[in-house]
């Protein structure tokens, strides 16, 4: 029985608890035995339904957004478990009743929490991005290997059903062939034109959050790498701070302004080791209305175009439903691997990947190394923008190019 301690009890915790509830209902064995938050009342608000402080309200009403999930309690799926509350993560890691850690804190704490956890032999699942700089990520991966523990990054997008379907379509057994071109992006979809993202000002601070490229970039690049592009080879990027001041919206009024030194907009073109290429962009700014590419990311393969739930095979008169084609043609083994117990909740699937690795001493699909490569691709965008040239991913992985990261590393003592 794995005993899990969770560090960080912000609004995203509700989505994680929903995933764990689904796992418990599927018969997966684990216990969440400790919660840690700077404010004890934030941790207590998630323990028992009908008792303790009220949970903070969800900050999003967008369908499918994890930040729109609320009203989740540990007592709903593990009423028999006593949960200890901590306000000091060091105390919880050193002396708490835990075998493993979930880290849902600000980006700048990820490497600090992980390195302490590894020193005490704790397995860890850390929120993406893996770290706030590549040096932090490298230290995390090295320490995990030396400690012999299971290290995973919570990269849930690859577990979303449509991404699983896309991955199958571009696999050796799928109908789309080899990935050749990828196009994706959105402007003004979330927190536009000038709202503080998820009411978390630290996301707009270079040293704490790193901006939109570090927030969304790992998602985008993980999806590219998973679907079939192979490792990223080179990137040309540009980043901007479009809105230098952002606000929280309360009762229709913009309040609590913060100054931003981390990007809120990025553009990137990339190539992969397998020969694919593509373009992506993202922005938390944009006035008027949102702009998105097609029905979501667009992928062209050697045999078909895929976007959303639509696959248009070369020579076909009309497109088909990709999800229906997956159900009809994907092997039972593939479906069982993608959706164990028939689960489709991406948070539950990501958690299950980690828990199975912990229980069986195997490498998780979303290992620390995977998180490091996703982070490297995201950092290639901002380093390219600062350097004014196209960069090779190897420059980022090895640390030979890190001008953008230097002040962050210095500020954190890395």
C-alpha cells in the first residue's frame, strides 16, 4: 500500500482528487495520508466533506478545464484514512507517514522538494514543468537515479483520449502513417486579455513561474513527442510580454494589479529527429475573441490528416471519426494499455501510470527524463528568442546555451 503525501493545496488539487477517486473506485490500492500547505486551513478544506474550512471556488468555468473542478474531498473515497496536516514540506517529507510525494507547488519549488524527497528515499510525482530551469531538472533526474526511486512528471495531456487516439493513428499500426507536419495554437482562449492566470500571480514572475512558454510549452511538446514526431531537433522561437500589467477579476472589476516580467505570448517553429516539422503558438493575451487552429491541433501524416476527432485519409471522399476508427481497428492490447479499467479521465490515467511504476519498480511512461525533454523544448523557445537565432535542442539539454536561465539559476542558487 503506497502512502501518498501531497504538497500544495491550491485549486488544481480538486482535479487531482477527482482522479484519485476514480482510481479507488477501480480498485487501485493507495492511501493519501498527508496534505501540506502554507496555510493549514487550505489543506483541511480538502479532508472531510461537511467539516473544516470551505474550499476556494474554482477559477475557471471552461468545460474540460481542470481548474473548473471543485467540491472534492478525501473523505469521499477514503473515509477510513486519518490524514495528517503539515505546513512545512520538509517536516512532512522527513517525518510524515508517507512513502511517496505529489508536488503541486510553484515551479520554482519543484527541484527543492524533489531533491529533499530523494534524499529520504521517497518516490515522487511532480507537476509539470519538471523544474523552473534545466539545471534544476538535471539535478532532479540525477538524484532520482542515485536514490533508486520512482520519478515521474505529471504530464496529463498525453493521457487525454483524443491524444491517445492520435498517437495510435500515427503508430505503426495506425491509419495516418508517419507524422510529417504539425500545426497548433491558440490566442485569447484563457485569461485574456490581461487577467492573472488562475489567480496565481507567480506565473507571471520569471523566477517563480517562467511564463506561458514554460506553462503550456511542455504540454505542447509532450504531445508532439508522444504522437510520433520523435525527439525535438531544433527550434526557432519568439516570446513577448503583450500585457505588462495583469489583474484579478472580482465582481466584474479588475483589481490587484501585478507587473509581469515573464512572457504571456510565444511563437515557435520546430523540427524533429524523425523528420517532422511544425509550428505552434500560444497567448494569454488577445482582445475581442479567441483564435484557434482548426478544431484543435492539426497533424499531417504520410497517409492522412488528423484534427480533433476527424481523420481524412488520402483519396477518401470524406473524413471519418477517429474515435470510431480507433474502437473498430485498435487492438484489445492497445486499448487496455491506453485506458486501463476503461478509465478515460486523464488525471486518473497519469496517476495510475506513476502508481504502477512505484508498485512494480518499473519506469513510468511519463518519467523524469520525459519531463526533462519536454522542458528542454520549451526552454529552446525562450533561449532562441533571446539569442535571436535557431537553436539545437542539444544546446539546451547540455546547458551550453542558458543565457535566459542564468538569472533564474542565480536567484535560486542553482
